[in-house]
């Protein structure tokens, strides 16, 4: 089973980066594996493109965490 979680790099949980908080929680819950990917570009509900382009530095690049486990 594969689950993908999408969010922005600037998202936090209890003053910590959300990616780290999620990975630690998934590990403590016993999931088989999880990987965080930082995207080069993306957009969300507001249709604002966030990218690593040099002329438009973004503070909120897309992040995807993929979680794998058995059903």
C-alpha cells in the first residue's frame, strides 16, 4: 500500500518542520517505510507556482512524503 502526502516546505507542526515531524511519527507508529521528497516546482489550490528558479526564490517548495506498508 502506498500513500502520498503533499504539503509545502514551510509547513510546521508544533514549531518543527512538518516533514520531520511526520517521518518521526510514521516510524514510531511502525510503518514499513517513508521517504520525503523536496520538489523543484509545484502549485496548489491557489494556483501559485512555487519553484527553485533563480529569479523567483520560493520559501515554500512542494514536499511529498511517500509511505509504504502492508494493508
